[in-house]
């Protein structure tokens, strides 16, 4: 797929460093797409687009392809959190789950990289110019499940975590090792459909039409 307005380079372009952390977790928000039953990330309707391909389950990275939510990633690294959990307000085609919040995926982060210079060099839209660093996260374990098998985040669950705000695009919730383990165990007990999400994302991705071919000039009649 063409990552228009995002860096279209290999993730191995970054100087990844080993990452030491505790088994805590951070929950972050991602938007699902309304035209699929699967909890894929939001797909742009056309290209070019300002939507970043995050979470990038194709590569197991978060924050590599653009600067969005840099402060959340910086807080993740500073707190030495190990697990990244993805929550969404489901807007897909399975009406039984519509407009409910579910954790549908997880990364176990084992590497980080400061990608500020890469963003400035290769991205057409970057906001990390004035930041000391712009961290990308890379996972050695990636797991996503169907919406039916997601971990539902209800007001009661939020209260049990001591979280009093509503879930938004800027949400970041730090969980203890015990709280994180309950969700991770749930996700691990369900079938992994990451490959299905990748295929569905590719199927729905808008393709830039090829440029019109120039008409060949025929012989000139005299």
C-alpha cells in the first residue's frame, strides 16, 4: 500500500535500541473503520491522506510512520512500560458491538528508536521538530482479536482501574502488572487474527489510479 503523507521506508532505517521495562501496560486509543466487521484501524477514503497507519500491525510498530501522539509515546518510554494495549470505540458493521469500547490488540514492546530525524527527512507532515526526541516503539509480540473476543471496557472496568475521565483519542491509561496480566491473558486465550486484519486493510486501502496514457500519434495522412 502507498503510505501517502507517511514515511514509505523500511522500519530497519531506524536505529532500534533494546528496551528494558516492567510488565505494566499502557492503554491507547485507535479508531476503527466503519465499513468492515473486523476491528481494523481507520482506512482513508482517498489518497493523499493525513491518516497515519497506526497501530501499524503490519510491522508491529507504533509511531514510526509519523509523529502523531508523540507525547503519549514519550510517556510510555519514560515510565518503562512493557505492554501497549489498543482500545477502540467500535464503529464497524457488526451491530451487536457498535459504539462499545473494546481492547482488541496488544504489543509487547522490546525496542525503541528516536525517529525525529527520519520524520523530518522523509515525512511531509511532522510535528516533532521542537521536541527533544520522537520515539517509535517496536514489538516482538503482536496480537489482535475479533471484536467478539475483545476485552470490553465498561464504566465499571474504568472505575476499577481508578480512571475517571472518558475515553478519547488522547487516552492513555497506565495499568499495574496485575491489571495488565488480566487483559493480556484474555487476549492470548482468543484466536489471533492479525493476519486477517492486515489482509482486510490491504483490501480496503484506496489505490491511486495510474496516470492516463498518452495517445500514440498515428500516421499523418497526406
